[in-house]
């Protein structure tokens, strides 16, 4: 990786030069460096708005005592630790977690 000498941001390859992604500073490439560029788009899904498509289970809500909630699993700690289960009451939308 190459960093801009002016603003210390990452410089990206463009033909036979490197261009700063922040300030636009340009520097000629030296030698025969091989650069692989890959961009991955990330998609964020907001599950709170799509609660009707989540799996449901019978569990008592600690807030309203309704007996049905949807659930999701999330890895909150390291990969060697078990995931946490998050419940959302289908009646009052209260959310709680079970480790």
C-alpha cells in the first residue's frame, strides 16, 4: 500500500501513477509492482422494519407477557464464543436478548 506524503491518505493506482483518494496528489509508479484492486459493495438490511418475515417462536415477553416473538442470531463476541439470540415481541415490539 502507498500513502500520500501530503495528507497521509491511501493512494490508489491509476494507469502508470498513484492518485491520492483524498487530496488528489499524484505520484509516478516505480518498478514493476503488481496491484490488485477489488471493491465490494456492502448491503445493510434493517430487520426491525421486516419483522414479519423473521422466524417466530413461543416465548413470554418480559414487558407485556405476550407469548410469541420473532428472533435472530448475532455473533457478538469472538468466533469461538456462542452467538446471542435476540427476540422481538410480535405484539409490543419490545426487544431482549438471550446469550
